[in-house]
């Protein structure tokens, strides 16, 4: 099967949108100390900034994913970017902590519409031979956003205060929304997903019926459970690692923001490329290849994250963060491809939306709980608990029995 040039251009266009989304998510975590000083709030309240975003993001992922299956995925993506830009700009003008919390919650609404639509659109244009790599390349935009958010947030926070970062992001987002509107196409390549059959299937979609069909799939339930377990660990790490490094290793805001993001995301970038290529090639011989690649990633990430929560050596810390990031990449680049081996095309965005809903609920709760546990077991203890959960998620994935290439092609055209 020949993949068109546009299929790769699509990944590049969406890469920027994903980068902006995750830059905004991460930048606020590096600004916790100045936010705490300005608004006079507790660590638990700071954790609520992550919780509010995650819970609203998760809640709206349900209709967001369904809309991407029911209507034009391009339209959903562009709409989400416009709303994201406006809310980001408004964040810079928050006059109280409650207004800031409200803005972060509204940010969850905009981002909930993006990722299910984007990954489903990529899956529409990429078949079994390139799907993991294409998904992984898009995921690298998310990782880049996390790194830029950590470093940019810390640097701007030290030199100009926390507000200018959000003003700048809002303006950039609006400009890129125009580029995305003219650059993206709404329909899939006929060589990958038959557009006529998919459009007919969309016309028949009913939200409750779609959810019921997905929950009847054993593999979907297992993959969703593992993804939720991973979310608990990942959101504790992304929310509190900058503060952990700031306090335990006496780093500056910029240094903590850099160390908490760069090593993980750089390794994750390598992980999505290596994991994507490995899974694409391995899957030609074994239909479980994509799942097994995820298992390897989780076990490796969990083992070394446990070390991160214990060590006082900066060298060991960096090694642990690198392996953690590599394992995260192995999982991320295969999440949508494994879902494609479980669910038909007409349900993929809805399915991913359900994953986001469940993972954000538990991830948001744990982000706040980790702040509350800071004075008991410490942030290092919270990281070690996260590590054990990641290992358990890897073992859970072994229960999945994914479909082979022929069955996946049949699901892609299922009306």
C-alpha cells in the first residue's frame, strides 16, 4: 500500500497543534512557585489546577471523540484550536485564583476535542505498515510542547512573571488556526479507509450505541484500564516533578523546569520513533507486536521511575528519567494503533475519547492527592507509587488479544 505525501504532511500540520496543546499544559507547572506567592494558595490548591483541567478535559473527551466520528475531523480540530487560543489568552488576565482555576477548566474543553480527532484522522490516512510510526511522530509534538512548556515557563517566570507566556501562546494559536484551516483535508485516502463506507457509517452513529458497542469489546476494556493506570503515574510525574526537583535538588525554577521535562521528553521522542518502527515491522509477523511493545515500555518506565523517587544522585536521576521517557514513548506511539486492532473505524475517535475521560478522572484525582500527600510520604514516595502502578499496567496489557492485519482492514471498512 502506497502512502500519499499528504498523509505525512498531515502529521506535520497536526504536530504543531499537538505541540501547542501540551506546551500550555506544562507551562503552568513550572510556574507553581510564583503562582503560589501571588495568590497565597496551598500546595493542594495548586494541584487543583491540574485536577480542574484534567477532569473537564476528560468529561468533554466523551462528546469530543464522538463529534470527531460523527462530523468532519478537520472541523473539530480547527474549532478546538480557536477555542484553545482564546482561553489561553484569557488565562493571562486572571485576577484571582478562582479565575485562573476557571480558565484551566475551560482549557480542558478545547483540548478534549483535539486529540481523539487528530489521532483518528492520522489512522484514516495511514495503514498497518506506517500507523505506529505516524502516530509516534505526531506524539513527538506533544513531547516537544512539554519540554518547551517546562523551560519557557521557568525562564519567563523568572524574568517577566507568569502572565506573558499565556498571552504569547494565545496569539500564536489564532494565527496557526488559519494555517490549519487551509492546510488540512477532511477525508481519508481511499487506499487506507474507504471514504464512502466510513461516511455512511457516520450517518448511523448514535452515541449511546457507540459506547455500548465499544464496551462489548474485551480488548477495549483492558486497554482502557491500562491507559488509566498509566495516567495516574504520568500526571503525578508531570504535575509534581518540577517541584520535587526544585525542593530535593535545590534547583532554580528554570533548572527544575528543564530537568523535569527535557530528559523525559527527549527520551520519549526516541521511544516513539524506535517503538513505532519496531511495532510496524514486528506486527507483520506477530499481531501482538504493538501490545508487546507497550508492555516493554511500561515495565522499563516503571522500574526506573522507582529509582527517580529514591535517589539523591543527579546522574542516577537523569538515567532514570531517560529510561522512563523511552518507555513512555513505546506506549504512546501504539495506543491508537492497538485501538485500531480492537475497534472499527467508525468508533476510534469515540473510543479514544472514552480513554481520555477515564484516564483524566483518575489522573486528576491523583495529581491533587499527591499534593495532599506531600507532607506525609513526600513527593519521592508518590513517584515510587506511580512506578509500581506503571508496572501493573504493563502486566495488564498482556491480557489483550488484538486482531491481525486482515481483521483490521475489515474493521476499517465496517459500516
